[in-house]
C-alpha cells in the first residue's frame, strides 16, 4: 500500500489497532500532505466503541452546532452530498477522520458533507470537494446521483441521522495527483482537528481492510465502486446503515 498523508494538525497520530489485535501491521511513518503519493491506501485499522454506521464526513464546513436540526423524533439530522472519486486506474479516493469525543473511533469515507438549506446537492458536492481537497471541477461532470444513503451514527456527543446523495466523478491522473496532495487551505479549524489523512484505494484493498476490521463507509462502497469503474449503469442504489 502507498503512503497516507498526516493530519493537518501538528504531529502524527498514534495507530488505531483493532481491539485486542496487537499483530495488525502499523502504518508507514507520517509524512506532510504534499508528500502523499497515489499508489494506494495505508489505513490504520480503526476500532470503534460504537458499531453504528460512520458519519461519512465529520464536519460539513460549518460549526457542528449550526448545521444540524432536530427531526420529528428529536434526533439531530441533515442532508448531505458526497462524491465517489475514481481515477484512471479504478482507485477510490477516501479521507480518514476520527470522532472529536472519541479519538479511537476512526473511519474512512468519501469526500462530501452537509449542504446548505436550498442548496442544490450537485452544487453542494462540488463545493465540498473544493473545500476538502482543493480540486475544482465543473458540476456538469458529476454523474448521478448513483446512491442514496440514510445513516444513523454517533458523533460529537450524540446520535445523528444523515440523508446523503452520492455522485460519481471520474478524474484524470493529474486531478488524482492534485487530490492526493491534499490542499488543506479550505478546511475549518474543526476539520483540521478531526481529519487524519487521505489516500487512493484499490477496491480490493477496501474489501480486505473491511474484513480486517477497518471502518470504511458506506459499507458497500467497494462493491459499488467495482461496478462504477466502467461507467454508471443508471441504477440508483438505496441503502440504510445504522
């Protein structure tokens, strides 16, 4: 596997080994974001005390307290837009982060985040892509939505629900390298605190990592990415993860 960029925070995070698994291979030494290559993913197996579905994003570009509203059942919820980035080699771009209240609760997820009231999901996805990676693309390049996901998860001291639309984006080798360089200029202070790294993953690497206990969301992203590598078949998948 390739190298993973270090957190935008100062210093390097300690590995997150699976509970009781001292044999898990440790990640390569942390390197600055500009030193990240695109040869694959080097995940630090994240073990969570909470097995609920991961939030996907950890922030949404605004303060956590302002972007969530109570649903009919009182649970904080929001709408979000996400992008499945695939490079010419069929690899999937993922970000890694951890829970603010529980640093050992870590997971990998796709680019994206919460959308503003009245904001078009496609426009929101493009905005999030630029904020999180520095990659700027024409919204007309987005394909889909290809997936709709409802996720119930725990983050920042409470349970939350997120309604997500996923779009597909095939990027060039040059764009893949730009995303991998991880331009963090658009990140908020909170994002810099909870985001740990980025990497390009082969589908097979994703599936092996999940089997070994690494949390990657959506849970079916490996199988779906394999289908989308050759193009979208027009099917909009719907999943619910709790």
